[in-house]
């Protein structure tokens, strides 16, 4: 059973927000660099290497957010009797394993 998310929110520390934002800015910079490579007719191999780097950056950030979710959000939900979070986790793992 796959669900779209809800009305839940996640309170993040200032440091966590900064870490995520910095990594997203780095990814955006990588993508801007790839756009310039296309405009400048960069060699396909070089373009593919940079695309792979972006993909790895996104996967790394996704893993970080998932770990944070598992250590922080999930235990709180379970302590509060919100067992729906298990269905959410199953859905997340299905998405990660595509």
C-alpha cells in the first residue's frame, strides 16, 4: 500500500538545515555546470561523468535524510503509537530499490 505524504512535518536543527541546504546548493551548482557543458558542446563522456557525479550526490543526500528519519522521526512516531510510519517506511524502501 503506497501512500503520499500527509500533513506531518519534521523539525530540523539549524545545523541540519544548513547541511542539507549546502548539499543541495552544491548539487544545483553541479547541474549548472552540466548545462554549461552542454552549451559548450562538451564531449559525451565528460557529460556522462558529471551526470553520474550528480546522481551520486543526490543518492548520498537521500541516504543522509533517510538515516536521520530512521533515528529521529520513526522512534518518535512509534512511541506516540503512530504505526502508520511503518507503511511509510515500506513505501520509501520500495522507492529506493527501483
